[in-house]
C-alpha cells in the first residue's frame, strides 16, 4: 500500500506542477514542494513555495485589479 500511495503522491505532484506552469505567467516562481494525502486517499494537501518577488507581483496585481 505504501508504494501505491507514493505513486499517487508523485502523480498529484506532477499534475500540480504542470497546472502551475500552464496557468502562471513566466515571470513567477512557484514550486510544488510536497504533497500530503489522507489515508483514505480522498483529500490531498499540496505545499507550494513562492519566491518573494512572485509574492510582491501578486500583491501588485491585486492592488491594480481592486481599483
């Protein structure tokens, strides 16, 4: 069962990375760092790392869109 869970975690990690790559612009640095799945395999928590420059970019975009 542990091997099966690891394969699922790896696939979720890959899919989340591809999603972030596809949906983000090329000026941001967002990395999937870890994936946690429940024992029932019903929920997944995806940890991401965001660079400070990227975080500032999102804050700036939020300010621009709120006006």
